[in-house]
DNA sequence: ATCTAATTGCAACTAAGTTGCAACAACTTC
DNA sequence: GAAGTTGTTGCAACTTAGTTGCAATTAGAT
C-alpha cells in the first residue's frame, strides 16, 4: 500500500526543512514527489485543483522549500520556473534533464552520470554543476528512423 | 583599429542568417559581441539607449537571430532570457556558464572543457549539452579566504 | 486552553514578453 | 536609378509569470 510511508515522507521532509506542516504544503510536495519531471507553479495549480492552495501560496511555498533545500530549481529553458524534489540529486550535481527537440518533453535522467567539469580557469571554485541535454527521446528517435527508411526505399 | 573588421563581422553574421542588415539589428549584435556575458533584452535596451531600437524590436530580433543560429539562449537561472553570440560554442556544446554565489555575476568559461555526458538510458540521442556551474569566482573566493584567516586567528 | 509567530488568501501591482496593425526601409527587378 | 515587394519596425494594447501589503487564520509552543 505504501500510502502511509508516503505521507510520512512528506512530513519528514517538511520538518527537516523547519517548515510548518500545513495542508497546502503537503499537497504541493505530494504533487512534486509523484511527478516524474520538474513542474511549474502553474502545473501545480492545476494538479491541486480549486480545492488546492492559492496561486500565491504555491509561489511562496516553492520558493521557501527551495531555500530550505528540499526542492531544487530545475535548469530548463522555458518562460516559467520549474521545481523538483531535491532527492535524486547528489551533493554537487543535480541529475541531468533531457529535453526532446521532437516532442518537447522533459525527462529526468536520474541514472545518467555526467563527470564534473575539469580544467577550470584559475581561481574558480565549483560547488554545483547542472546539465541540460537536448536531443531525441526514444519514441521520437524511432519515428525519425522509420521516416528515413521510407525515404531511402523510394 | 579593428573597427572595420568588426562592422564587417556584424554584416557577415546577418547575411549568413539571411536577415536584412538594418541599423537596429546591427546595433543589437554589436552590443552582444562586445559583451562578455549573456545579456537580457532589457540590458540591450539600456545599452542601446533611447536612440536605439524599440523594446519590441529587440525581443523580435533576439528571437529571430536565435532561430537563425547566430545567437544562443544561455541557460541561466533568472526571470529573463539571456542571449549570446553563437561563436565560442562548439557544435554539440555551448561553453559553460559560471554563476558566482557570492557576487551573483555570470562568467562565460570559454576555455573550460566539460566532457560530454555518457551512460545514457537506452534510446536517448544527445545532440547538445549545456552546463551551468555554480560556485565562487576568483574575487569572492579570495575574500572568503581572508575572512577565514581572521576567524581562525582569534 | 491560550498564545504567538508563521502561513495563507485576496487584491492590486510589477516585470517580461507577445500580438495586430499601419508605416517604413532593405533588397530586387526592371 | 525609380518602382515594387516583402521583410522589418514602432506603437498600443494585451497576456503571462511572479510579487507585495495586509488582514485573517492556524500550526505548534507554553
């Protein structure tokens, strides 16, 4: 059932961040933990519906959770900011995000490893590194290949 | 003097992008080429002054130049989009951007090398990679060190 | 049970970017 | 080199994303 453990996880995250465990915050965190890619404030507004927290609360909550370190701002192009839970990120590097140029979807590559940058100019101390990858996701890549086979056959 | 060569470079860039060589576009490109970090539309508005192109023109120009490939959108956290010339980027990777957590400044690390990501999940085809680094720039790092020496001395 | 400081929601606001449209200017053609 | 055509520009009005002040509320402390 796992439900119990999940709610507990949400509670633990909030108290570890020294944030009051309000219904609104729990709702927001739950949505983010269940999502499989970073979300914008607006997406959370829709996910929580009209019984959910107010827009402003969502903006403020995301900001305070990011400040407390339990959320990260994802490094993705787009008009609006995206947030995601900070687990699945190592100390010095968030997992890379892959944006498909075919379908536009963002995938969290939690298993991919990217070596840390080396050969920095003198004096620069790197604390964190974020990587954004662009290309074709498995589905779009497959479609591309089929298209080519067709054209070649003619 | 180099001035002549510079103007010529601007012209060449525009015609390579098949964009009309208007005064406005030249002004915008010149500002970007002279800058040593990515700029927002607003920064270009100020750099070009009130004799410069209209805000809307700047937004549109940045977008069309990015589409044509002579500018890149830089992936930096912040409310507004940043653009920079596409030279100093290799085919499959823009140079990394370093954001100092001390002073907030962004530095283009045109000389730093970051290895391309490896060990991707099956099926993902990477075309480009962008890296954002966070840490302390040489100046801020120096200040930090001095502060520590003081505290340790007590 | 009471208290207090953090949190929330509302309304009004700022910042960043977009769109429709008429005037204009760069490049083409004659 | 004048005339035409199509891309470009500026204005005004608008949308989208996020912020702020403030009064009402509530989680957690006492």
